[in-house]
C-alpha cells in the first residue's frame, strides 16, 4: 500500500471541495439514498420532518450546511452543502440565502457567522460543543503570546471566535501543513490540538512546532493496537486515519487527511475494504454512494455532532432558533484570522 502523508496530500492532491447537493428530490428517491442505513420501518417517522424541512428552506430562503460527521438521514436528504470544516468555511462565503442552518457544532456556526455577518446563522442545538474548542480560552492565547513573543500563532478552526481573535491565522486539518509552510517561520505555535500539531510536525521537520494539550475526545481514543487488530482480522484492508488521531495511530495508517481528503481518497482509489479511523457517520455517508466498498469498524461517535437531528433542524427553521452571534468587539479580528487561512493556497 502506498503511504501518503498529509503534507503530500495538502501540497499535491485535490482538496475535496464542499459538495453541493442538487435540488430536493421526491421522497422515494431520498429514501433510496439512505436505505442502507435507515431501515424501511423507520422511514415513515422521518419523512414528515424531511418534507417540512424542504418546505421551510424554500419559505425562509435558507440553506443547510452539514458536516461530514452528520448522520446519513441529514447528510443525504436535507443538506444543501456538505463537507469538512475547510470546505464549509469556504462555501459559507458564497451562500446566497438569508438563513444558514449549521448542522454541525457551535464553532462551525460561529465561523459561518463571521464570514456572513449580515445573515441569520442558526444551530439547532446550542449544546453542540467540541472538546478541542473547550480546551483553550482567549486568555490562554494571550498568555502564550507573552511567553513566546514573535512566534506566529496558528489556531485550528475548532475553537471559539474569541480564541480565533487572539490568533494570527487559522487552519483546518485539510490545510494545516500548507498554512504552517506559508508562514516561513522557524517556530510556530499550533493550538489547541496537540496531535494535529505533532502530525504536522512530522511533515515539516524544518519548523519547530510548539503545541497545546487539547485533544479531540473522539480521535484520542484510537490506539495503534486497534489498527493492528483490524489488519490481522482483515488482511489487505486500507487504513485511513484522521490527523486528530495520536501520531502512533497515524503512523500505522496508509493515509491520513481531513474528512474531505478521506472521502476523496476512497472515491478515487476505491479500496475493496477500508477502515476510516474517525467518526462513525463518515463511513456511513460514503458507503451510501459506494456500495461496492466494504467499510470495516472500528469508529467512534461524536456526541456533539450527534445532537443534530431532523426534528431539531425542523424546529430551528420553524422558530429561527438558536441564532448564533459573535461579539462585534472581536468579530473583525476573528474574521481576519479565518480569511488569512482562506487566502493560503493548498495546492
Ligand atoms: S469529532 Fe472531535 S473535533 Fe470534531 S466536533 Fe467532535 S469532539 Fe470536536
């Protein structure tokens, strides 16, 4: 198996753009998209919410941006744009709608609001947080700035707007290597994901990367033993790990990249058996359109992503809640950090 690094991918391969889902299909066609994951007996309970959401989107001139970790019944039926954090951030700028519903977690909705200050941005459940975003505060970043004067601070998008506002620029798992390289600096602070920073360090040995001890509660649970077990049970299986995994897990994998890069890799290389070392819905969403590829567990669920449901998306559109706002005192600085990231060429 060809070993492909996140740097090689970031520098040379196609970074998967967000996918724009074509206009609403009739309900039976929508069911066909998710029939591998939604039993027929459950469909009648979901269909009324789907119909209502499709109607409400038209009435509100709304779009739904859904992260790749959303469940298939959201991802394949009501979402207008799907992708990873980078793709959603890019697409958020181009959205022609009055209302954006973010089916994902809170920092993603904040990023959409930063890039679309005049639009109403909604998140169906305000409790959809993130262990990485919770691991660092704006005060922490100010402390790092004092401790390491002159060292540029690259902040993962999985952070609050307040943390972004204290940073020089943002990155995602899809462009982290390219962002660090773009700085031409001998030392870079990369916060808050320690494992992403260590995985990037392996790709840019000429730069000293200083880290913060934040972790994704989903990806930190994978171990090298998990990978070895799956290889023993499924000889020849292709292993793809998200760079939020510990470096020893990434080292055991055949490829590492953002969720969009994972999708790209699977669709282009078409391995007969693959394990995606990431959140469980990733495999479900790719499998729905690639029935010839066998997806092997293990995977872990993100409890925050799973707070999204068809019923709370419907309620969000009905009541225009929960609206996500960003403190104007820090919005311009946070937006600048995101826009500097978007200006970095990834290939
Ligand atoms: S998968 Fe990890 S990084 Fe993503 S939202 Fe969940 S806790 Fe945060």
